[in-house]
């Protein structure tokens, strides 16, 4: 019987590569998910969500690195060449073949891991700063401008006014806004029932469908309301007041309709009209930050307002639908 021929260099290298192929790993997928969470967090919540994403990326990155360097940290795996019975076979085992068998990691595996790791570092260095500069300005430096609407004596009890004002004097006319204001009269202070505090209804005229300016559905002016229009000069500039008797509010863009308290009654809007917070300082009505409202129960001083953080037009603020809308950057008012 003829002796078996020694295996070629190519065959031995193929066997060695198969013995050292790394098993499938989920660590790169976890690392990628962490990077995605970081980038999404820069838009939604940089402090909380981005921190969670960074923690995920770090944990899975460490596990990935440990998995990729397992053979470097453990005892080298020795692949014994197939023994032959003849002396000629052992003599044909070259020094290069013996060194290849003793090597713990092949060059191709090392280059693959190094390339992936370097690519991940470069991608992070490029993407994270760009995403940060693009997203963070929307969350930083946003301020709420308080607006002086004048003395509360300008607002007769129970009367509605279409009030037009400049929210930011530095911006000028481009910051002009409109609100529907009604003096509800004094009410008991919830914290001190023995005291009386003023109550005002201040409704934004921005339709919560797409932001178009809604209009009062009712007559305006002295002839119908018994109250003349007037103008007040305040620290924010001129404030204009026009008396009105609103049967509700309507949007001329897409037909959205609201009742006098701002509740949605018809059309595409998804909730009630936004409202403004307020305070009375030295007898003057000061407009504060706007907020969103899902709906209002009762009217005037007895109104129960279901209040939420200000949301963009078209966004639900309650119910399961709100889960489909991400957090929005604060708006400059």
C-alpha cells in the first residue's frame, strides 16, 4: 500500500482557519443599538435617554472587546498536525506550518476586529458631534417672555377681549400674538380658602390642528358688546383690545371648531385650544407660559382644566395616541 501524501500548505491553513473562526456574537448588535439610542436621545431627551444609550454602548462594547480578544487572554489553542507513520511525512512539516499552528489568532481575524473597532470609533467621532450641534440648540437657550397686558381694571367682569400683543420686544412685530381673554372675577384661593384671588381665562388663538389663527365666532365692537375697543401701552409695547361675544372659535384653514372654553367640537383638531398661565403683579395682568389642554369641564372660574406640557399642533396629549408622538423641544415664547 502506498503511503499517504502529506497535506499541502493550503489545506493545513484552511483547517487552521476553520478551527479559529470566532463564534457568532450578539455584542456588536447591542453596541449598535446603544449608539442609535444615543442619537435618538439627542433629539428627545439628551440627559436621560442619551445617557442610557451611552451606558448600553459601553457595556456591549466592553463585552464585544472581551469576546474578540478571548484567545489573546487565554491559553493558546494548539492544533496538532495529523501524525504520519512514515518519517518522510514528519520531515515535510515545515517551520512555517508549525508556527501557523501555534499562532493563537490569525492575521485576518485580527485585521477584521481592528477594522471594525476603528470604524466604530471614527463613526462615533464624526456622527456624535454633528448630531449634537444639530439637535441641542433646539433644547437649549429657550426662554419664556412674560407679557404685561395692563391693569386688570381694563377687563370688566365677564367680558371677552381679542387681545393682540408683542411677546418679545427685541423681536418686534414678528413676535405678535393674539389671545382671547376674559375676567372671571375673584375666586377662593385653593391654598387659603378665606382669601380671594383673581381668575382669568386666557385662550391662545393657534389652532391645534396645524397652527392656523382661529377667529371668534361672534360679533365684535361697541355696537354689539357695549364695550369699545382700546389700546394700552405697556413694557412690551402697545397692546390692542377688541371686545367680542364669542359663541365659539373657528379655524378658517380646515374648519376646526371650538366652544367658548376652547374645547374641540368639530373638524380635524385633536384637543382643546392651548391656554396661557398668568399672574397679577401690582394690579397688572401678566401673561406667562402657554400650556396644552386636552379638554375643559365647566366654564369660567369653575372650569376644570386638564392641563399638560405644551405640545405641538396636531399632537395628542392624552390617551394611547400620545405614545406615537416624541417629546418636542421647548418653544421660544
